C-alpha cells in the first residue's frame, strides 16, 4: 500500500481488518508453534551490562561472524528458538548510530508468562522468515509485558525493522498492540532502562532514538506507545536524562 492510500485510509475511517493491518509491524502473523521450552530468567534492569557471548548457532556452521554483544540480564536467544539466521542473506550492522522502537501490532498481549512470550517470539520469527522471506526475526531486542528483555537478531547484523533504514539501527520491539492496549508499567520501565543502556553502550543521543512511524509511514508503535516514547524523550523524561 502506498503512502497516499494509507493516509486516505487513516483519514477516511477504518474497518477492523484495515486497522489490524496498519497497526502491524513487519507483517508478523499469528501462527503459533507449541512446545517451546523456556528457561525463565527475570530481567534485572540494574544488571544490564555487555558481555561477550558466542551463541550456539555460530559453533557448528561453516559461516563465521563476530560474537555478538549480549547483555547480561537479557534472556538469550537460545531460550526461545533453535533456528539460525540465514547469514548469507544478511548485512553487517556497521556502526550503531540510532535506535528504533516498535510494537508487534498483532493481537493485544498482556501475559506475563515467559513461555507465552517465547511462543509469540517464535511465531513472529516464523512469520518474518517463512512469510516475509527474511533472514531472521527482524528486531534485535524484544520487551515483554513482564519487563523481560529478550535477545532476538544478533546486533552484529542489520535488522529488518524499518524499510531502507536498517543500517546502524538497533530495533527494539515491545510485544503487543499499542493501538489497542497501553504498555504495562513493567514494560515501560524496562524499555526506558534498556534503551538508556543501549544509548550509553553505543553513544547514541536521545535525538537518535526514534519510533517506527517517525521514519516511515506506519501506525507502529501504536498511539499509546508513541505517547510513552514522546514523554520519555522530552525534557525531564528518563531517556532525556540518560
Ligand atoms: Zn515497527
């Protein structure tokens, strides 16, 4: 859908189906894959620091990539998927110069269960890979309603989260649909703390922290998360002070 027809739809009122489409981010579907085993690991915002950790998927392949930086306190990718990215179809991240916040735009999601969050992550990865034909899940990190932060795509690789704007851009997604729900206080707090730690780690200023709709025409990250992001980046907000 081009920008003009999107705007036209936005102005002219929308059916539920069109709203669901426009609220989406990256074409994530809703298919579920049961039986994923998860090791619950609560995130501890005060304990986020970068450690070097070589993921399992680099151990046995013929491809090589530098070990990604995984933050202590972030739930590792190996907790929710055994799938490996199609490295031959990715680009190196390059120097990180911006951070972009998203929602998944699927059905509202309030569960604080780690296994539910892991299943949702896997369904998104599956939609991005099988549905969109991407190399891997599009985002680098995902925040769930309990405030856990999950590792998704390696930050050594460009993501697939803002069309034509993925170079040097870390994608952080908050699970849920923030056209239709408001972020939990735990998710908002974690998002603030985590994005602040990314800003410090990569020396990214608050003026380089965006939401998806600030770069491309889309409803993402939904009106309610957009409002939270505007507040936290404004004077006196947590990210403005980061
Ligand atoms: Zn988005």
